[in-house]
C-alpha cells in the first residue's frame, strides 16, 4: 500500500498534467485527511444561497477560519507541510460537492 505522501505525489502529478480536475484532486485530498462538510466554517444556508461556483461571493477570510482544524487533520494524516490555500481549496471542494 502506498503512503499518503506517495499518493499525494501521484495525484498531484495527475492534477498538474490535467488528468484530474481541481475538484477531483482537492476532494481526494480532503478525503485523505478526513475533511467533511462538517468542517466547512460557512453555514449550510449560506453555501446553498451562493450564486458563484467558486464561492467568491463569500469572504475569503471566512474560509481561512477553517485552517487550524484542517491543518491539524493534515498533520495527523502525515503531512509535514500544509498551506492555507490547500485548506481553502479542500473546504470549497467539499462545499461544492455537498451543494450539488
């Protein structure tokens, strides 16, 4: 079985080579570290009300608020480094999946 690091490298390569979409990659990553819709720091009603596919009508700092929790999950899963943008992309991908 591949380590989380090996899986990440493989899937990141697929993403960068356009073999995975942005949402496919970040949904995989969210699943790999255990992020669920319950981790999204935006109320369900507001997610459903959003008219922008990228949720750009919801202030970015509100998505950033989920970073400490998501970062902790990433560390527990074995990631030594993690960025704020990875948090936001995971949370938005999970929110888009739940909305659709």
